[in-house]
């Protein structure tokens, strides 16, 4: 018999609507699962009362014969980057430890309005800066996956949305929110065998989301499969006048538009994504994805994105520069941590608070960002990086003349062991080599699981689409999902 915690968003929604089970039963099952999985460190705060209140509202609406909301009965996890009214929202940092916002982020508010309940706040890399979920002040998240060859070193769940990816893969929640600045939805999705989509920049409001790099940050859903991502995305998106970058567009019916046929579509294969020393398994999965796309009716064409090799260095100038500006607000004056040494003046308080409140990776990026924005280096670094960003966007625009979508690997490897790359920031940054270009261009992109490597760990395939073509991305993801038939899941060791 299928356990309720094995069900995804669509199955829970439909089961509650038809009376197959109550929303309360679903919430109770996930609450118990979360309480027993503390070894993963995926949840920073558990909010069973929130999940139960939403479940009871769904059950009461059904008993009264009312039309149920789109996510009625669905309990989800909320990345700790989203401010949630009355619930601690810390961005997994010490400097915001104990901060309880008196307001709700637009995205989380939309999800509650759609009937979802919150199981808790999910762990993440501090201020979303990281690719392994090792920079959290509250300790790293551990992937629920283990190597099949007997290696028992704990694995990274990816980052920064590692708490979200681990919780979904471990069946602690059917779906969760994530944020993607340079790949932080897609890379952890690939590492844990789930799906995740970064929509076009501006689709989801950034209001109430703790800022990292404002021109790149974008919220998106992570879930078991493509359909669940489509359902979540519909609930999360929409125009928000409180966000100046929010797109004033109607929300498409992405779930209703799902189709796994790619007939008439041209799928581009960017030759520059064949990087040096790419593992043979990644290359083989990519070729398998190409074959699946062709089987779904797509025409395969080779395209060129010549400035791809400059994407990673450009990103690691632009993102830290914006971070150094955004994180200047954390100074010990208005909220969060305050470290006030005896006899200290205002400048001393600033320095002491920021030294104590920020982790090493956050400090590193603030220092880089401050350096590239300084008077002597602004033109040499930041201005040049923005020019490169424009060239990368133009590469994609030219590619769309010959194709409708792009297919690439999501990450250059499967999940690595915790600690394996933490001492080498450059090696860590290279995890984003396939995801950063589409982030710089503000394009929709999705990761879907394609198979397992020789050690039994998930590998992901990435689909990149034209601006606002989330439907095309979701459909291609569904086509790959159906052909991959990925049903593997981690064994419950936790």
C-alpha cells in the first residue's frame, strides 16, 4: 500500500478533492516523517500547527461542498530565504538568528492563499551563497542518498537550496520553494534526483525574499516531478507591485498545457558545454537525453554559445558585487545580531557585528564584491562583467534563431562528499558551470533526473528555454521524464 508521504503534489491534491483521504491525514503523516528525520538537518524550524491549520481548512471546505483551492491539502517546505510572518526567517545565518518578520513574502503568501500549509523552514547555504549546503550557520544538510559502492561519507545535497532538495528526496515534503541565483534550484535537484525549475527572471516576486544578487535572484518550485513543478509554479507566480522587477503578465495554465510531444520543436545542443575533463557518465547521459528528445519528435541541432566560457567569471564578479551592496544593511543597528564591545564606537559595532554574524563564504563574497566596486577597479571588473553578461544574452538570442530549447547536463558531476570541495572555493564554484549562463540571461531553465551514475547517485538533465517559455521547458522536461522512467529513491537510513 502506498504511504501518504510517497505521494506528490498532484496526487495529494486530487486525493483530497475526491475524498480518498483527508488533508489532516496527509499533514499528520508528513509531520511525523519530518520529526523523525532530524539526522538530515533539512528543517531549521518545524511548523506543524501551520500545516494542520491549512489541512483543517481544506477538509472543512470539502465537507461544506466548496470548491477547493489549487493546493488545498498540500503541505510544503519553505526555504529559509523567504520571510514568513511570525516564523523565524534567518537565511541560515547567525546575523539574522532569531529574526521573526512581521510580514509575509509575496511568494509564500500566494502559496498560503492557494491552500498550501507549511511544514517548516528549510536549511540552506547562508544567504544562498554556496553549492553544497555547507555554509549554513546551523550546520550542513546531509543528502539522503548514499553511494552504492559502500562509500559511507555523507554527501552534499547541493546548494543553496539543499534543505529543499534533501527534504523532497527523503519524502519529508512533496514540494518546496527554492531560489536560484546561479543554479541553486537546478543543481541540488540534480544531486538528489528530483525536479526543479527556475522561471524567467521577474515571473516570481522577490519581495520578502532575503536578497543575495538582485538582478539574478529568482524563486521557483522544487518537487518530485514535472507536473508537480507546474502546479507549484502556477501558485507562486504573478505580478507584484511591491517588486519593481516583477513582470505584469497573466499566469499561464502550465499544468493544463503539459504535453510530452516535442513534434515540431528544435532542440539545440550547445557545443561549448562539452567542457574539459567532463566525466564520461555525464557525456553519456547527455547523449541519452538527446536520443530521448529525438524520440519525442524533436529535431536536434548543434548551436554555439561562444561566450559561455566567460559566464562563470562574469557571474562571480556581478553576484558578489550585488551581494556586498545588499548585505550592507546588516550592521547591528535595526535588526538581527548586535555585537557591541565595551567602549566601542559605531564603526567598532559595525565591524564586530559583521565579523561575528557572517560566515567565511559570505565574507569572501562581500570582500570580492567590495573590491570590484571600488573606485579603482569598477570599470576594470564590474563594468567589463556586465558587458560580458550582455554578450552571453546575445548568444542565446542568436541561438533561438535556429532552435526552440536547449538541452545540456545540469551539473558536471553527481553529488560529492561533504568537505570534499569546501577548502577550494574555485572547485566549488565550478559546480555552476552549466547553470550560470541562463541565470545571467534571465532565462527559464529546469533540471529533471535522467538516471544514476556507477555509484547509484542521481544525474540531471537541464532544459533552457526562451524568455517566458516555461511551457516549452516544462513540456520538454515531461518528455525526458517519461522516457527516463526515473523511479529511484534513497534508502531510508536516517
